[in-house]
């Protein structure tokens, strides 16, 4: 059995070396995480500190731009239409605890390392479950300490609620696109038409169109069934200019379409990574803390910390269809 100081060294070294693996495995596990992590670096932003995240917004055009002739007076009216959205940095933590009796049962360096890896795998899966659920939530969980999720940022009722410090009931420009995709007579008979409108409206004819459509499994399979009878398509396409996504997906006008088990039933999100990002403190991104022996327990514990928040700087470029199966 290694000495006490040697065990501390093994645990601390293993924890440090596991940091990047932990982050990679977590973000590979679910489509929304994977898209955030791999989409050309646009969807994940590493901050220098854990202060509130402040994003500049532009919500109106400059009205001074117009034609003129000769000595016409050129408009120099000061312009409004700029502001800042503010998002608080959220905190997420998990712990690994190993008691000394278990250490003795796994005597030897190799056994200790294997024990550590088993504990870390358990923590990894728990991080995945919790954060992914938060990313599809509204941020009100655990007394509003949760990461703000799509249910708030790309809301099915975007005319109410405050996101990034702006009240959508006051500021019409701070509302995402939303529409019902409810059937007329048979299930999904409106889905393709509604998807087309959502895609075109959120893009407004610009190059920065949505790149991810994510929905629940039932709606995804309903869309796939429509495709098998009407349109040629590719399943599991990984030929993407912004990264090889390792999960089954379809494509819609170049956007990746997939499903996530945490997505609210009958919701379909249209997401543009230019304006929706995950911001994290670069020094606290699945950051392992040293193992510390508890004062009243025969065990030692390490915390793994994440400071981060899902943020949006242009809700009009995001969209949602709801009642997709109704």
C-alpha cells in the first residue's frame, strides 16, 4: 500500500490529468453540449474571470443613413439602439469522496488509480445529467441557481419574462420567434411548413442562419418519417464544416437536426450559435480542487467546479415551434 503522502500525490495527479477528459466526455455526451463545444468555437466562450457576463446588443438601425445631393444637410442625430444584456455566472459543483477503508481494499498504485477512475466516471455521468437538464430548463431550479436554459432564452411564451436583464413584455425586439406547429387534421401535417417559416424568419435572409434544430425523440422520428416518403436525406451526417458531431442526425437546409432526451416534449428549437453561447470562467471549467481529508470522517474529498452560463445576445435569431405532435 502506498504511503499517505503517496496516495495524496496519486489522487491529485490523477485528478489534474483527468480534467480535460472530464470536460470532453461531458460535452460529447449529449447533442446540445456537443454542438456548444464543437461548433467552430463560436458557441463556447472562455471568460477571464467570474464576473457577470455583459453582452452588447444592437436592437435598432441607424436612421441617419440616407441619400443626399450637393449641399444638403446630412443628418447627425445621435442614435440609440444599443444596450447590454447581463447574465450572472452560475456555479455547479460535484464531489469525489474516497474513504480510507476502500483505499485499503484497493491497496497498490494500480488499484488506487482504477478506483479513482471509477469514481470519476460516476461524477462525469452525474455532471452530464444535471447540466444537460439545466440547459433545457428555465434557470429557476434550485432557488434560481441553475444555469439558464433554452426554456427561458428561446421561450414558447416570449412576450413575457426577463432574460439578460431585459423584460420581453416591454421590449418587442427582445423576443424569440415562436409558433404552434399543431396539426390541422393529421399529426405532423403542418410541421414542414412551420419549420420552413421558422428557419426563414429567424435568418431574415442573412448568412448567419440557424445551424442546429433540436427536438424531442418523438418529433424527430415524426420528421424522419415525413422525409422517407417525400425527400432524399442523409442520416448520421458528419460532413459538417464546423465539426464532426458523433451522434445520429438529419439535416434541414444545411442545419443539423437531432433530438435530446431532456428536450421538452413537443418542442423544436432553432438555434444560431452566433448569438447563443455558453460562457465559462477559464480558470473554473471543470476545475478539480485538491483532495482534503475530512475532520470528522475517515475519508478524503475533492470538488470539481464549473462557473458558467448560457447567454444570448439576439433572441430574434432563435426560434421555437411548440405543440409539434398535437
